[in-house]
């Protein structure tokens, strides 16, 4: 089994996985874990969901902005695990500050939301990335299951929003050769983070804002829009960056290139278009 080690912004892994967000009580991310699900059963679930997808017209994104993060102070705010019940409120806050962000969405959450928040993200200029279907630790899965987790999320986001995602973030920041290979096959760069607010662990808005403030120009800040305390922290996060002269950008704007290298792992603007190779163990 192979995983990514030394991802910026994370504690050195004490086990096989580095933990990015609160693991589901039903999933224990341990190297001895048995198969986590039946991909055939999930495929049947996806087919059933597809029959219910709305077929209205697709949203139109705003035009590209002329942002040059090599010349100005930029920070990329990223939100994982949604869309959820607090995502709409978060989008309201971002809109009031004219701030753009990147959302790494879960396929099953998109299905439950029926694309409502997803389409709003597109219209308001946010970027959407793939965070898998069920938030499972990918290195523990078979190649077939890894493909399902990523490809099914690609499909539902494309169907509901018209967006073909070019970035993914593996759950728990855990990746390896097989994950990178499948991401590359689907045209997805792996984008991690450089500032971890630990909002999943400490449901304290003040702490979340303090940790986000550690960001320097070119940083990628990790948060989760499924926690109300995180959404409550965002106004303070935005205000403190505005006072320091920062511009809030999507990940594509941060890197300033049309497309990152599929399969490569990135942790901050400093990685450049070349990315950083995954450090792996057997």
C-alpha cells in the first residue's frame, strides 16, 4: 500500500494515513481494513440517482479574471466534503465579500443536494474539484473501486453543472501510485493544502480563524463547509485577509496555468506548474 507522506500543512503521519478530516465512524482508516464497500452495489445506487437528476439548462460561469498571483498577494480558500446544509450560507458570505473559493465536493452530497449549490458555485465564479463519491481512504481500495469513487463524481458534477473537473483532493490527504494513476487517467491533478485549520477537530470559530491567518501569499487553506462553526469563522477569515491586502482566488487562478499536470500532487502556489511528486512507501 502506498500513501503520500509529508504533505504541507499536515502533521507527520503516525499511521498509514494522514488525517485531513473527521473520519466517518463506520470507516476505520487502518491498513488492516477489509473491503469497504461493494462497487457493484454502489454502481446500482448511482444508476438509480441518475434517473432523478434534473435536466434544466446548465449554469454559465462568469468570465475569467485578470489575476496575477505572481504580482499580488493571493490566498486560495478551499472547502471539502460538501455541499451540505451550511453551504448556501457560506456562498452568501463569499458573495458579500466578492471572494472566490474552490469546493472539493463529494458525489453523494452533490446527489443529495440535487445540484442546487453546485450550480450556484458555477454562476458565482467558484471552482469545483473532485473529493470522491463516499470519502473513503483510496489507497485501501481496489483499482476498480478507486475508479468508481472518482469517475462517478466526475460524471454527476458534469451532468448537473456542465463542469469537467480538472482537480481532485484525496480524502485524508492519502494517495499513492494507483490513486495517482487513476487521477491521471481522468485528467485530475491532486491538490492538497498548505494551511490546515483543523476545523473538523476543533469546532471553534475563533481557532479556525486564527489558524487560517497563518497563511502567507500563495497558500492553500483547508476548511470544511459541512461544519457550522467553520462557516461562522469565514467572515473573520475574510476580513483579516482583506486587511492584509489579499485577493481571494480559485486554485486555477492561484497557479495561473490553464491546467495542472494530471496525477501530480500540489500543496501550494510555490509548487509551480510542475507539482510535487508523491513520496511513497511500500
